[in-house]
């Protein structure tokens, strides 16, 4: 493509609109608490087996108490798990 052709198109406002591209990958959801060394599945099993609230299990295991990075993903994991079990 000729440079002057491209320049003329830009100058005249005849450029085509291109879709916005995102160069950043989307972060993957965490599947475990790295600080406590527990998977979300293990935490869910403890909640079900012991009949405890999430906060009580977090206190007992130490999960979500150090950096808290896993807590939003853990809550989403548990919500999805309960929604699947209700079907």
C-alpha cells in the first residue's frame, strides 16, 4: 500500500473503524488458597461435612486470612457449586 494513499485516507477521514483489540489476557480465577495450601474443593467439603459457615472454616483453616486474594474467587466457587447442586 502506498504511503500517500494511506495518508490521504487518514487526512480525509475515510478510515475504517476497526474493533478494539484487548492485548491483556483475562486473569484466570484462583482455584486454591496458596497461603493456606488448601484447594477450594477441600474448603467446600469441610463446609458441607462440618456444617459450618464460610467464615468459621476460614478462621479454622487460615484460608483468606493472610493476603485475602483468594476470597472473591472462593465465594464465586461456592456460589457456583451451590447453584449446580440445586438443579
